[in-house]
């Protein structure tokens, strides 16, 4: 009987401890995955900025999925590859672009990014700077990269 009680006591102590350890490991794993995703999105933001500064607007457009939608001021929107390509290649004389990350969340397949964009373009002496808040929804592609599926800015 004493062996049974000792075994029962061990089970009552060990099982909850193991469950707590499993929860901690899962939370750490999720946190590590979000850290990697955040780093990947921030690196992608830097590549977008670099393409903009090189005046490679087609490269900027390729960060968007073929079926992406952009929503911007006064209810206007752009949808699909051709429209997104036209939108970005329509920006003349790009000078500088800074994408600031405010928040990133989501999961491995779908990520949201909240941020601030500061974009400068136009001829010397007549340059304009547009600052806005934005929300991006990134979708994981079959090759493991992320592309913008929804872009909302104002």
C-alpha cells in the first residue's frame, strides 16, 4: 500500500510539472518563431526600401502577391498584378523611403504589420514627402517567403 501511495504521490507531482514544462517550451517555441518572422519581415522592408532608392519600382511591386489589394485615401483601391505594377511604376523620381515597424503579429502563414511610411519623391527642388500609417497583411508563399496580400494606408 505504501508503494501505491508513493507512486500516486509521484504522479501527482510529476505530471503537472511535465505539463507546465511543455507549456513553457511551446510558448518559447512560439516566441522564437515570431522573432524569426519579425526579422524576416524587417529584412524584407529593408529590401523594399533599397529597391525604391534604386528607382526599381518593378522590384517594389514584386513584393506584392499577384492577387494583392491596396486600399488608400478616400476609398480608392488597386487590385491585381497589373494594377499594382502600374501604381508603383507610376511613382516618378523616387528618392527615399523609410518603413518603420510599429507592431508585427500573426502566425507562420499570415502576418500583420503595423507601421509608418515616409516616402520622398519628385524632381529636385520640388520633392514631396508623404508620411502615413499603414497595415500590411503578408501571406506565406510556397517557397517560404512572404508577399503582401493586403496593403492599407492613409
